[in-house]
């Protein structure tokens, strides 16, 4: 299934995409694509519904983040061998873990705001993983069974805030609109191998990132198992698993986003995001 949330910011309704790519309204069935709805039994119940029996959304609504009520937004840094090489950094011995504020989460096609005083706002196409059931001390072998589904994430970053403003990376990762998620949550049964997905990102039609999850240093199962040794993961938690090479900081000379730019990015089978870049209010 491809699950989504549609409607104005803060008032999104749950929906699913039918075989013709049309939105069907799930609000008469579940309150949101969040929490316990992401468990195996609940997803199986949604799978049993005939999409034609659900109201068709006739208009073209705004698409919101594909998961609601996100408790934790966890990111993994330097997790692609080719990106680490681009950055001139050694591959880590354990996953590099940092957090984005959940207030950064927005819809996949919402405007990207350049923060005040920003000089180095950058892009990162990533595979997002959405947890479907409580996860603690899970083994690598069992880890993927705890996944509800996968989605596209743009892990936007202000590099000057991230690197030069002291403290943890969270300062450069958490600005408003720096966490577009979606357009869809694609349930794990439709993604037989999360380690074989092509991914790309373009700015103004120029392709900067053209990679694959095959070059991940720590695969999805390892990342989930590792995180679960230090914290419990809950339904609706989102893990952004790292980016392939081609970020703006890796260009020579460096290239960063500016108002008027337009991004397009996608992960194979998980949909496409399109964002216009604007100045922050």
C-alpha cells in the first residue's frame, strides 16, 4: 500500500493511493497515519479494504508529511561510502546518530525556507524508515519486521550552522521546513530489498545526486538494531538513513540553495518530492 496524508497544514486527513494513482479518503476508517495504525495487524486490515469503496478525493489537495504525530526524527550521518569519500572523512565504526526537531517536518512539496542568516543551505536525498511497532534491543535479523514502511526524506542542512555554530549538528538540521517527508508511506511488503533502491536529487534541472542505497555503510537492519540498543523506537518514529554523494558542500566550488531555486528528488518506488526555495519570513 501507499498511504498518505492530505489537506491543509495541521489538518491533514489520512488517505491511500489507489491503483490508478488517485487519492482515496481513509478518514472514515482511521484518524491518522500514525501510532498504532502503523502496526502489522492494522495495516493488514487496511490492505483488506477495497479502495473503490472509499470516497474519491476529486480535487488536487496539498500532500502533507506521510506520517503524523512523529515522536522521534532520527538521522544517520556519513552512512554512504561514496558520500564519506566526497566529504574527505573516514567511515565510522558505529552509526553516527543525530536528531532533527520534529518541527522541521513538512509536506513533500511544501516550500523550503532559507533560514535567516543562512549562507550554506544544502540538500540531501535520503531513504526514510518508519517504525511500525515498539522496538527495543532488536536483533539485526528481526529488525526489518519492525518497519511499517519506507518514504523519501530530504534531510536539508544549513552547513554553517551545523559545523561552525558549536554543539551538535541539530542546529543545522532543524530549521522549519528542513524535513520534507513523503509523498507516500510505502508499506514494507512493497519494498522487498531496501538496499537496492536508486535515488536522485536535482536543483533547477541539474542532477547533483544520483546514487543507490547499495552503497550504504550500515544497512537499514543494522541501523534499527543499533538504535534500539540505546533507546526504544515507537510506532511512527522516522529514521533518515543517510545520503549518497552530490550534496552542495561536496561540489567544487561549493553550491548552496538560494531563493528561486527548485528541487526535485526521489527514491525508486517511493515517489518524488518537488520544493520551491523561498526566503524565510
